[in-house]
């Protein structure tokens, strides 16, 4: 059914001569891969890569990520939902639906009115916490 179910194996010139091991996330071994003390490269930062990269970085001796275009993603926040939040959301269901229908993107996603570059680090932290409901993990260059 399209891009989410069809494996895309990019035609990297010379891949057939590469003597190391390589894996495509859509064909990852069911038993997993031990990256301990390995030099690892990840090509792309799609939905699977943004999940795999933090896990691989816990094992790999060195991790290099090749990114053409930055990926936009948010945590799924799957899990138990606070019963008070469920009650509040259900009580405001009509308002929520109206807000979604007026949204340019079709779901409950509010734009932050002030540019991140205009805000102080403290203001950014406050807004991110408000919108995301958790602390962001901030990685500096070379931290992975």
C-alpha cells in the first residue's frame, strides 16, 4: 500500500563491494543486531531512523548519521492516559472538534506565535514544556 509498506533500497554505487554488514530497517533481523564497539552509519532520518538512532547510539563505538532533509516528528506518547485528562477532553469534545476543523493541518496542532529565535532559552523551554508536556532531550554536536 505505498511508501509505508514498500521497501526502498537506494542504489548506492559500490554497495555490492562493501565488505561490512549492512541492514535496511524494513528487513532488520528479528533477533536484533549487536552494535557493540562497531562504527555505524545510518543513512536517512525518516520515521524508523529517528527511533533506531538513539538505540544504536547506546551500543555503537561511533555513529554517523547522513541526513538530506530534517525530519519533523513528535513523541507518540502511547500509554496510559490520566483519567482526569480523559474526563476534561470528553467534556470539551465539541470545542476540540471545532478547533480541529478550523486547523490548517487537520489535527490539534497550535502554532507558537513567537519565533524561537526571538525567545530567550527560558521562554523556549517553557513553551516546549507547555506544548509537549515533557522535557526535550537536547543534543549538542558530537554528543551521539
